[in-house]
C-alpha cells in the first residue's frame, strides 16, 4: 500500500470489523499490530476482547480504563458550555472520539509505533474526528484508514475474509442497525433506521425504559455544582464518572433521554440517528438552571450565541483545535460563580427544575418582587423605555414622510 510501516496501533473493539482490520493490517503491511481498546463506559467483557485480539494475531493488547478522564476532561467541559448539536443531539459519540484518539497516540509513543489505524468508514464523521485528533497530537504519525483503501466493501466479504483467516464470526443474526455506547450515551443508526419515517422498534432501546412504562411516581433529586461542574447528587459527593453513572440509572429508569433526529453529517449527507442520553439530559437541564441565577445576563447571552459554533467544533472533530480551546477558556471563565444546588423532578421521560439556590445568586427578591419595595423606582422605567424607543420613533417618522409605513 505504498508506505512502509514499522509498527501499527489499531483502535480495536473486538467486533467483526476491527478483528478483520487487525488481520488485514498484518497481511498488508507485514509488521506488528498492537490492539488498543478504550474503556469509556461501554459494557464489554474486556478479558474476552483481550483474548480475541491475541487469537487474531495482535503483537500486544492494551486496554485503558478512561472513564474518569472521559467524564472529567471531556464530558464536563462540554457540559459547562451547554453544548448541543442542531438543537437536539448531546454529542455523546462525538465527545468520545478525541479521548480515544489521545490515548491511542500515547500508546503509539509508548510502543514506538509509527502508525495508527481505525475502523471508521469513509462515509461517516468518525474518520474525521479520529484523524484530526491524530494530526493535532502527533503531526508525524502515519494514518491508515482501511475502509477507504481495501476492497472488503460488504459484510459478506468481511465474513468470508474472517472465515478464511480463522477469525471468530458472530453466530447470531446481525442487528438490523449499528450501535455505539459509552458512559454518556448509546447511539443507533443505519439499517432499519435509514427510513426517517420508520419508528424505532421498542426492543431496540437497551438502556432507557419507555416513558409509558416508567414508574408512576416521580423521582426528586438534587444536583450540586461547583464552578459549573456537577459534584454532588442528593448531597453525596461523587467522582465525575460515578455521578454520571448514577444519573444514568435514575434517568433510564424514568424514561429520560431518548432522542430521534435527522442530523447533518460533516461529510455532507443527512443521517438519521437515535440516541439514549439519560444522565446527560438531566445534567444539562440542571446546569442551565444553575446558570439562570448565577450568570450575568450579557455574559449568558454572549455565551449562548457561541453554543452552536462550539457544538459544531466537537461534532466535526476539532476538539484539539485552537478555536475550541479559546472558546473553552472563555466559557470556563463564565463558570466561576456557577455554584449551588438544583432540585429536579424526573417523571415518565420528563425532567423539570423545581428549585435552585446559590450563595452566589444574582437573583434578589427585593428587586424582583411585585409587592411594595424600597429598592426600585418604577418611575425610572419611563425614561428607560423612552430612550429605547427613540430610534423606533425616528424610523417611523421617516417612513411616514416617504409613505412607507407598514402596520
């Protein structure tokens, strides 16, 4: 395939695709291939993954537990920005790719590898996310994307290759859609979901209860924040990963976090995705409530105007870009006083805020009250309104002279 590779680190999951890629890399480049797997909260038998990689011919197998790093250094910074793509998607797959890529580069450096490889196809976003991250973290690393260069372009060809090389082939019927999971979400796409009119089958959802099957009694919780980060649940201080996991359980039990959307991929096509993000949905709701009493109005509005751009950067794969880092610094500065407690009611797929309090609150009842007060003169509003309306009056006068008044 042109370039000579000395040693390759493959982002390996243990599934059919990456197992075939592992063997294909060995045959094609005639060099050692290290199978690297990242534990970002997906439900896997890691010893089975390790053994399968060794059986397939990996020279070494590296499995890294990244759950705490993932939530603390990637999910929570994104949460501090209230990131959301196209108004719906909480970026669960997008935000996992940079930490997987970062650790892959570290593994390559530890083992003296000169190349990295991934199993993302040439049609999706993940190829971009992985490779932009590789380039940002190690500009000299060689990148191999098998799906863009080999001729194994169908599931049948993959399975034939696997059988020929003694790779374990799934004996169960393939799911009619693809899945990706981590501690923030589970995604489903492809197959039967490619028809945007087709309702996702109920049995597809393996995490959240259907809202109609959720408990008939609401669950009340309190989430505590410090400088924009959630740190406690019902008064108990938890690590980032433990807190998100606990909220995932609560949200899933109550049917919270299901999303069905048609999104715009970075590569140019539209794609239908279905997601389960129970804990992340609760945290975003709670965080926005905490900000409502601790953020200055103009700071909040300026930051809100940047959310679409910030979210695009994550979705497109630019986590390790100077522009994302610049935005993050500004966002984090805005979070210095986002500290306090939010109370929420979770019930049958819904999540409501029922209370918020903070020692740093900017909400002052003596100013906001409709009752009699001594701190606000309502007469002052007259001049404020007159000045705000001055340009509107002038515009109306000019239009009246030109006969262009529209009502």
